[in-house]
């Protein structure tokens, strides 16, 4: 058992959780692993800054780590919030005033906020992970990017592009590499040494490799549910498999390369609920001020619709807010409150916190189910069961 499990665990009933409801959650998490569809899964539920549940299934063990893909975005965003909180960054600043090379090709007026809300206008701008280590090359990339529409005029999810720019901003305003800034200001201050954005080679053996499972849903499957077929994006089987490369893992792709276990991810969200963790590794328990967290959770995308779901995007500053009765279309459970916030990741990773109950959930798997309908139903079911684990 790794230290984070022993140090942070508490009895579920002492945290006000119902053992029978937790068992129903674990049974659902176990289902696809037992059926042979997923090679491994790991789940954690936390409350009051402590883990009520941390369980591993299949090939996973307690010390196993997972690539959490776009769940990383909330961590990178939370690093930027610290710079805003300290007055070293303003969300209304023009990106080009921070990174002059970015201004080319009509990008001069893009604001920091737009990078974090997927309204910046360059969702498919290309960037190879290993290019990050070459400063000249990454700045050339930024300069060649073009916008697909007027920034701030619509929402389209940027899988990785905008977060590369956020990482560059973190470096310029902090004076540290963004990997080091996240390490020092988030992972270490929360007391979570196994939360990595930029994996050391010494820890590579603990990461479960990403594998693709199942068969894709058919056009008829989508038609039967009156759903549009998913758009083709940069999130392909090839791109997901690239995270099996230790060099790519070492980069810490800011929009999708975080590596950790479910325990770290659930406790990170406890930190976002409480401004820090009471038993963290820093001298101060408060990392994010209440005002900082409130501003981050404020919905900035207005009435913009997500073209993938045709529902309001409900984006905060690097977070997704559950919102209305269609919250399951945003990656939450049907039983989450409207105030729940989080950010899931490719392949079915789940990560959220719910202020109404004080719960946070993290679910990780290295099995990337090709059937996105089944994957979506699994995520909704797991989140729905987790959200009601508080005892009556």
C-alpha cells in the first residue's frame, strides 16, 4: 500500500457515507473489469479532505498510476489561478502581451480567459508533445497557428492546443517550468507526491499502459439514440497510445498528460473544495482563496452551445460546471447537484467535486473503450452512484 492510501484514508461511516451505497458503486466499477472489457480500473471517493474509498481492480494495484488525459486541464488551470490570485496574471490580459510570438496570424486580441474556456478559436492547432523541449520550435508553432473563427464568438473544445499556451504563460509569469510550478505549488503543498504533470523516469514502471478495447459504436447505434456521430479530432487511438512512450510521459502535456492514481485525483478535488488540504505538505493549509475558487467556478461561456452535445457548454475557468438536467452530457452523474464541477478525460477518466455533498470522485482506467456510447453510460452510472453515497 502506498503512503497516500494509508495517510489519507478514513472510515467511510465517520465521513458520513453509506456502506451499502459505496458497495453498489464498487460493484458497478468492477463490472467491465470482471467481464474482460477493461484490463484495470481504480476508484476513489473522498470527503472532508480524506479518502473514504480507494480500490483497484484487475491489473491495477494501489501503487499503479494512470494517464488521466484531459482531467489534467483542471490541474493546469488551477496553477494559472494561483498566478491570478497573486496578481502576476490577469484573465483579461491579451496573450500576445505575454507571449509576443503568439500574436501572428490574427491572434493578437485573444485573451487568457479564452484559452481556458475553449473560446480562443484554434481547437485543432497542431503541436507535438516532444517539441515542448525546444523553445524555438514551440514558439514557431504558436506563431504559425491561425484562428478558425473570431475568438470569443463560440465554443469548440480545444483538446490540447490552448493549454500549451497556458503552460507557456505559467513559465513566463512564474519563472519556473510549468511542471516544476505544478509540482511545488500544487502537488507538494497538497501533500500528494504521486500527482505528476511531467513524470520522472524513476516512476515510469508504475504507469499502466493505455490499451484499446471493444468495437466502435455503429452509425445505426447513434441514429437509434438520435445522437450525432462524434467529430473527428486529434484524440485518436494513435495519440492516446503515444502516452505509452516514456518521453511523452516526461513532458507532462498540460492539456492531457497528467499521471497519478485515483486517490491523488480525488484529493486534488478536495483541495479545490476547501482551498487546500488540512494534512497537506505545505506550511499553509490554504492554497486557493475562496474568491479564487468562486471565480474559477463561475460560468464564462454564456449561452454558447457545445457542438458535440448541442447543450450549453457551462465552462468555468478551466472547469466544467454540471448545471441543468442535462449535466450527464457534460460528464457528470444525473444525481450530481448543479454546482458540481470537474473535468473528465479521454477513455473514460472521471473527476469531479460536488459542493452540495462535499464529495469528490475519481475513476481511472487504462482500457480505452472504442464504444463511446457504452463508455458514456458507464461514466454516468458511476458518477450517479457516487454522488448519492452520503448517508441519509
